[in-house]
């Protein structure tokens, strides 16, 4: 398939892509591509074949999860298989359902036998809370059965232990309603948690913190910002809470609202950029607000601390490119490819590089006329990784085609010009590197 067929495929091209995906065992890709074809000849038959392949694959996964003891995952796979299953494979679906039910009965019996020992271990997780509160009991939500009570107490104790020590007593004092709201929030029951939190005292630090989490879950950053600032006033500053930090949440809320400079200030005021949980956000915000030297410093520190992480290398290369240090950016990306990829997928090296690493390095080389054979090799690798082409993929394909003296480059460049909005800074790149006479 030529470059234009790959980037702008016809229905025949898409049908060929779907057949290739089916032959390679990528049934979901084959089905999705074929569905885009509507009533095009051959599409319906291909969808049926893809659904049969998906059904068999999901049923294999059902048995795999049963063997691993994860029956929830097994149920999810069975539901997927049920949605896709052609009629002639229903007997396989029924057999998997019987196996899952038998495993469920066996697992419940085992859990019942192990319940007492399991509860004892859970309580051992939080001795600090029990020592600090010897006479206080965490109020359980209403309607909790006796069988659920011990495990829920242990779960609440773990949650309490995640709050700053100076605020833990408030969890107990706020009672069962607050405990219920926190559990609901942890379980994704956002509206139910919100209704309870709105009925509790609004001058309490923990209530305002949990309300902020509700607002973030609802994508309401302005309300979350108000609650997090009030939390800091009531609590005497920002704190680590569980696996996150209230200062980081405030910065996220501000960034979501478009207040990027204020988000940076929030992280710095809370000293959250020294915490693992906030460092990546801090680096991204520094880049976004143009503090490129600071972003470079933070990213280098993160790479030193966490080792070879592809996304950190790509961020660092992007920062250096924006700083005008294109050769330095190329070196960073080459380091990324050297340290993060073995080419086989079977080595013990860190996670494989993202497509951004290949795409960006190939683009820089081709734009600057450097390392042409290497650039074209990288461009081909990036192209092979593309699921859905974006502007940068078409741009790179055009650069590579031009370097190979393939006349299709000018048509791709024209497509880019037509599809790039007026005033978009990417027009300057087109004029500089893909000018059409």
C-alpha cells in the first residue's frame, strides 16, 4: 500500500487492511475497520469472522482468569464474549459460564473459611491508628451487615491512616455519614458521596477536601479550587493525603481551569514538586508556561531518580527543541531509543519507547538534513506504530517522501495546508520544510 493509500485509504484499501488485521489475529482492529465500511461488499462477512475470533479469544481469557482466581475479570471477559458471540458458538459460551459459576462457588467457600484470619491481617496494617485512638471506634455506615463489618472497619482504618495525623480524629468525630461518603467516593459513587458531603459541616477541613475530590471527578475545577484552598486554610496548609497531595490536586484543578501560572505557584507554595506524585505535573507546567530551563532541570532530576522512562525523555527533548537546542534534543531521543528498546520485546530493559520518540527524532533529522538513512529508518518505524494518523504523522510521511524523491510528498503537503487551521503556527513549518513551488 502506497503512502497516500495508507494515510487516506479508499474503501478497498480499508477492506484490505481489515483482512490483514484478521490474518494477524488483530480481530478488534479488523472488526472496527470493517464496521466503518457500512454495507460495502465483503464487510459483513469479515465482521462475522472477526467476531468469531474475538469470541474465541475472550473465552480463552475467561478460562485464564478463572485459573488465576480473578473471577471479576473472568466475568468481564464473559460479558464481552456474550455480546459478540455468533449463534453457532453459543455452546462454548454456555460451557464457560458453567465453569465460572463452579469456580465462584468454590471461591466463596474458601473465602468464608479464611475470613477470620484475613480480618486479623487487615487490622495489623494500621497499628498507628489503633494506638492513637484506643477508645474511639470508627462509625460504620448504616446497613452494614455483621459479615461485612470487620472487613469494612479495616478498610476505613487504612483510609484514616492516609490523612495527616493532626486531622485523623475528625474522621471519627464526623461519624458514619462521613465514613459512608468516603467509601462511596472510593467506589466511584460520586453523586451519592456528594449528597452526603453537602449535608455535613462546611467548615471542616476533611469535608472540604473530599468535596474537592468530588468536584474533580465531575470535571468542575473551579469548585474544586475553592474547596482545596478552604481546606488549606482550615488545616493549616497543604498535606499528603493517601497517595496524593492536596497541593498537587489544587495545581491540577488550576491547570484544568487554564490558570497554568497559578498552578505552578500552587505546586511551589506547597513544595509539592519535591514529591514523586507532583514532579511530572510540575515539569509539564513549567514547559507550558515557558520556564524551559527549570523544566529541563526537573526532568533531568526525574530521569536520575526513576531511570529510563520514555515519556520523560520525550518531554526533555521537546523542552530542548523549544529552547533552540535541536542537536541536544536529538541526543536525548537517541539515548531514549538506546536505553529503552531492545528491538525484540523480550529483553529485560525498561518500557519500549513511545511512537513520539521515533516520530520526533525522525522529524528533527529530516528537517535539519542530518543522518538521512537513520532518519528514514526511524520514519518507517514510526509509521508502523501508527494506529490513527495525526498531523505529525502526515508531516513526517511527507518529509520522508520528499527525501526519497517520491512525488507524492507534494500532495501530502497540500493536504496538510488544507487541513491546518488559519493562524496555526504549524503553517510556518510547512513553509520552511515542505514549500510547494
